C-alpha cells in the first residue's frame, strides 16, 4: 500500500493548516489493564498502515510528517514481549519524524485540522489538548478535511481491490462451512461456530458481528440462541477482514433442509430479482446509488405484485414507498476499511453537496445515494421481510392500502426474512461483482 502517496494527496487536497489524524485508543473492559479487543481507526490505518493504539499522525502545512507514539515502557516487556519502537513504526510507513504521544497537545493550535472523533476517550483527550469543552468539538471540526479524506478513501486502487477480493474469498469459505453444518435441530450458535472457524484459523477478525439467524425479519439480529426447524431459512450476513483490514460484507439466505418450500422459493426469487436488477443498474454509466435502490425496489414491487402481496400502479407505489413495508432499509453502502465505509463522516460520504437524505420511511435508511464513480466499492443487498409489528401498524392504519393487499400479507405474517448481498466494484465501463462467486 502506498501510504506516503496517500498522505501527500491528502496534503494537496486538504485546506491549509496542520492535519491531525488520530489512531483508535485502547478501551478498558473492567479495569484499566483488561482491554476490549483493539480495532484500529480506518482513516489512521489508511494513511499509515499501522495498528498501534493511542498514536497520531500530524501532517504539517509544509508537508512535514510526525508520528506520535507512546514509547514502550521497558518494564512492560515481561507482559507484552518486545514491541517495535517509534522509529521502527515510523520507518514502516515512511514517516520521517517521531514524537511522544504524551506531548501531542503542544503541537496543536486553533488552526489544526481534525475530524471529530467518535470515541469518547479521544473526544475528551482532544478537548483537553485544545483547551476547549467537548461540546465545542462538532463546530470546530473541519468538514473540508473530512471531505478530502472521503474523496481519497472512496476510490479504491488495485491493491485495495486485491485485499477486498481476498476478504470475500475467505468469507465464501466461511459461508460454505456454515452451510455444511446447517441441519434442522441445531442451534444458530452451532452454525456461527462453523462460520467463524475458517477465519479464526487464519487469525482474521470479522468486519462486524455476524448475523446468523432464523429470524431474518429482525434486520440486525444479534442473538444466536434459536433452534433451527426444518422449514426455517437461515440469514447469514457476515464478512471477514483481509490481512490489511479490508472488509467483506456478504449475505446469503439458506433453507435448513437445502431446499425452499414453494412459497418461500417465490419470495427468495423476488429478492434475487431485486438484487440482479440493482446490480444491473450499477453498470449504467453515471448512475446514482439512488437509482440502484429504486431499480431493486421496482423489481421487488413487481415480484410482490405477481405473488399478490402488492397491487396498483408501480410508479405511484414506488413514489409512495409502499415497498418499504417489505424492505425498510437502503440498498447498500460503501465498503472498504470499514464495513459501512466512512460512516463516521456522516452523509458527506453518501450524498453529493446540495442533496439530502429523504425523510420517507425506507429511503431515510439509504446511506449511499450519490453518483457512482469508477473505483467505488459498494454493497447491493435487497431483502424482503415480514416484520409482525410493522405489518400490524400499517394494517391498522390501512397505510398505502391502494398498493398493499393486507389480506394476503396477513397470511405471510410469520414468513420472517430474506436478504441477499454482494460487493460490487464500479469500473470505467460498468461494474463487477467482487470475489470468487458465491452461490445464491
Ligand atoms: Mn451490508
């Protein structure tokens, strides 16, 4: 990875002033020395490649680069073994100068550029260094620095694509392993163990906590305690990290017995059609991810009309967001060193200047809507869910009843959820589905 090149491009594109990039900090779990597993901040990793906690990079206005590191305490060696010193770490990412992290405050001025940290320890440290209250951080943060970082991280180069492909290959092995273990009578946690094994064997982290659930209608289901019944579908939404920390994000919905019932097959095919329509739209020159979302929702609406769950004029149905009863989320997000890449920078990532996220239910969860450019990597992940609480609410209100056949929906109330997700690279003449191809 060309870390020095990335830093010099950032220096060129960012506003005047010293640029501060903070690494993630160690977070205590129950006493100061017992820590949660450390996960590096993606922007710090993007510009340095380093995995050290409690470090910082300062790129001065004249291009001078300083790496701030806490020098290892010689007494710690009995607990940690030998660790690389500041000079070795700086050399690894071709940074010329080092300084002690404890002295960082002395290097910061009111003209230093930074993005507000999402970690409370770092918010507190930054406000102490700058001698301002934590409440003042949002108004003092540099949105232009954030935009310069977004512009660089949004376009993936060939090294990054290779990492993403490798992460998806490992994720394919995880899903195959889970599929081989899938059997009625087992617990979701049994399948989770099978899913994680190939990644643990390679000492790889997960990009996020995997979803392994028979209750796919709970979009981010976090438990693994259900017993798998013969007519269940298992939603597996997971992604391994590559060696350099790039994230896969793949979802497959698998029938417990290896074959869907006729009714579930119809719904599965509806989601698959929506996904293929979304992927086809990513190939259209200058398309926006908003259009990708609508293309998928149109295909889903058509399929649900054919099943008898929806009805009415398709354009009006789409304009009113009637399909959000079945798919209340957006079609996808950027993917890179974060699974929801750069989400800590807010809607500057997914929405072009002058455009705003819709407040319509469903569209309000569309994280990425802007025009797609070559080098962008994003997910296309439609779903179809029968969420009893949402069905009850919409049924009671007869909400958008011109477009929804509530009598039919009532019979599908316990159908739960389906999602299919792949990772897409936008190219100069279309798009490709990354990875080795995972059956769906
Ligand atoms: Mn995703």
